[in-house]
């Protein structure tokens, strides 16, 4: 197996032709729990949306285990920001978990008893199996995030991409989610998450990518920069004129 689960090769990407990130390069080794950090408006969400194919790059490319990522998107699980989800959509906890199957069977594929059992086991793993018939809108923020994590687990992905997974989540749920993500990493899976709380950076993650319009540093969290240095690291290098 190649050492890099993801290789971001000098990506420029944005919206309506306006770059939000420019010439960004970084790597994420297989089996790491990685954080993407940076100031507000730095392009963190743009980077992960480019990884999962929501945003098309203007330039550059992304490799997953040494091959173009575009042909492997079904091996990536993506959990978006909670604010971007319509929580009033009339679906149950089990319905949401089963959505993780669609990458394998398609939207019109038959959901067999085996798939339902897989969804139930994923919900058990995150502690939500007793709520399978509960509408997703009736759950707390932490419970909703656990259900979306179960949906990702059902997909049996190689890489898990999360956009601010702990936003609006209580401390107990946050700790439970971190434990599950770390367990995935012990299985050789790779987790990449946008993260804001620098006080928990070294406790939760073992790899970090700092971005501010472009990637200015990346590597093991214990050797790249400490939290205080990250707070001070606001340079844009050669791209001061670029706006998000």
C-alpha cells in the first residue's frame, strides 16, 4: 500500500472562477487522523469539497493511493457541516444510516436485509441503535452527528472527510466521536477533518495541515507547529491579493 492516502497536488479551486485556495500542496498518510486548520475564510471547506468532488479544481489534481481521485469517490465518506443539512427532512435514523449504502448500490439499488443489518451495526457502534425509528429532526446536535457518522461507517470507505464535525456537539458526544474516528485509523482508514479548537488539536489528531489561501505547513502535529504558532501563522505567502 502506498504511504499517501491523499496527495493534494498544487490545487487551485474556488467558486465562479474566483480562487479560494491557490497552489495548495499537502499529503495525508494512510491511517492518520488529520486536522485541517486555519483562520476563517482561509479555504478549509473549499479544500475538502474539492477532495470529495463537490468543487472542481481550476488547476492541479488530487491522488488517492497514487491514482486519480475522481475514479475512487465511492471509497470516500463525506460528512458536511451540520449547518448545510436540512434536518427537517422527514427521514428516520435508520433511513439516514442506509444512505451510506447508496455509493455501492446506487440510488435505485435494492436495500437487502444484509445492508439493513450493516446499518444497524453501524448505529450500534455509535450508540444510536435504540433510535432507529426516531426522526432525525428530533435528535440533539450530538446525536445527529453520530447518525451521520454511522452513515459514513456503512459505506466502508477508505478515507473519511468531515467538515467541522464537532460544531454544535456536546463534550460527551465529541469524545465518543473522536474515539470512533481513532478506531477507524487503527484499521488503516484515514480521517481528515476541518477543526477549529486548537486546544484539542494534539489530543485528537496526529497530522495537521495549515491553510490560509494556500497550504503553509503540514505534517505530524507534534513536529509541525504548536498551537500558539498556528495562531500566529496568518501569512498568505505569495497570494495576499486573493479573496475568498
